[in-house]
C-alpha cells in the first residue's frame, strides 16, 4: 500500500476559456493624430474655437503623458504653452479658458456663430449701406430706383454754398458785401471807434482827438524825444 498518485494541483492546471467567457477584446489605442483631430472638432462644436492659422496648428503637439494627454506649443519667446486632459473634450475645455493672446499661438480664434434662421446675403456683407456708395456697389433693389441719379447742387441737404450767396444768415458767417471780398471773410463790428461809442446808426457820438505819437496832449510843436 504505497502513496496514491494524484494529479496536478488545480492552481497549476491550464485554464482554458469556455464558450460563455470568450476572448478578451483588445483595447483600442488612440494615436496622437486621432486625438488632435478629435480635439479640433470639440473646440469648434462646444466653444466656437476654429483653426484660422493652419501653419501654427500643424506645429501644435499632442502627446500621451502617462494616463492623460498634453497639448503644447511655443510662443514667440520660445516659452511653452501647454494644457493637459484625460480626453479630447477635457483638453478642449482647458484650451477654451486660455486668453486670446495665447490661443493665437495655437492658431485658434473665437468665431461668433451665425444666427439660426437667417441667411447672409450680399447686402449684409457690405460695409457701406448709405445712399452714397451703396447703389453703385450693390444691386439696386425694388423700390430703390433713382438713388444713383445725380442731384442738383442747389437741392437741400447738400453742403454747397453758391457763389455770392450765404446759406447761413447769422452765426457770424461770411457776408456778400465783405470789404476784403471773398466768402471766407468774417467781418467784425467794433463798438469803439476813435475813442467814441458808436450809435445804432454807426455815427460817432463825439470825436475825441488822438494825439500824435511822441507829442504830449498839451504840446503842439515840441516832441517828447
């Protein structure tokens, strides 16, 4: 009666997968280019940040840093600007908090979304909508005929003064009978003339003789110097 032979220990047996367990699916490894592409989509969709400088965006690096991802670039002084996040959406949230002076080094810029239900037309994109350049640069719409027709210089609402006439009767504007002539002369009326006050009829009330320079008031022939 010797020792009974036993099989291998259950812990050492080769455990094989049964039909209900199946094979373990392999985890998909996201590449840096895929993460950068997803980051660009999240920035445009959630925060309105679009790539306006493709050259600077190509210089941006997205690298795997441990269990998270890091996006970084360099500014003009070769100083690193970086943000970290576990997902592309997290990276987009971090980048959206950066000031515009730093976002421009990533080639990103905020863009205001267009209003829903409105379609941009050619007239909306024109910077001038006045009667002056608008009819000549844009198509004349219905009901706007005659805007580009030349108007007479004598019409109202024109900054034009006809020769010899004055559009302003007061406010010290030029007079037709200006002594020096010309439309830009503004004459002045002095209430004192030769030491006397002028009347309303522009006549002197009294004449005050003015002494000659170099003579005393009581002297007639002797000079002071």
